[in-house]
C-alpha cells in the first residue's frame, strides 16, 4: 500500500527533472561550444575577449577551464554549473568574474 505513493513521488520527481532539463537545454552545457558559456549576459565581455583573440582559433572554454579526463571534467562542469545557477538565481553575481579554484588548477 505504501509503494504506490513512493512510485508516484519518484515519477513526479523524474518528470519534473526531465521538464527542467528540456526547458533549460541542459545537454548544451555538457558540450564544448563556447557560445553556451555566453548564454549568461555577465559573460559577454569574457566571451568577446576570447572570440576576438587568436586564442579562439586554437582553444575553447573547456580546454583551459576543465580537466581533460572525462569524469573529472564533468565533475568540474557540474560544480561550476551549480555555482553559476545559484549566483544567477540569487542575483549574487560578482562584478569581476574570476575563475574558481577548481578551474584555475587546470
């Protein structure tokens, strides 16, 4: 008898997560396209600086800001994404954007 509410709760959670991922184009953030990093207007200056530099011809954001090994790369991307969503959602966006410690170590 208790299994039905648990199953309904799990299905609701999965549905909510799925709709959220679809609505936010979540999978784009798993890739390497620098335009994805520029989705947030506070990154405009950083993106423009990269785009107009010679660096743009040889590297993308993830080449310098995430580890190259697959699992560590997605751990850092997840941590960074959580910080970015938190900052954007709360309006606590720093005036000067700096790489986080985990990104600088790469």
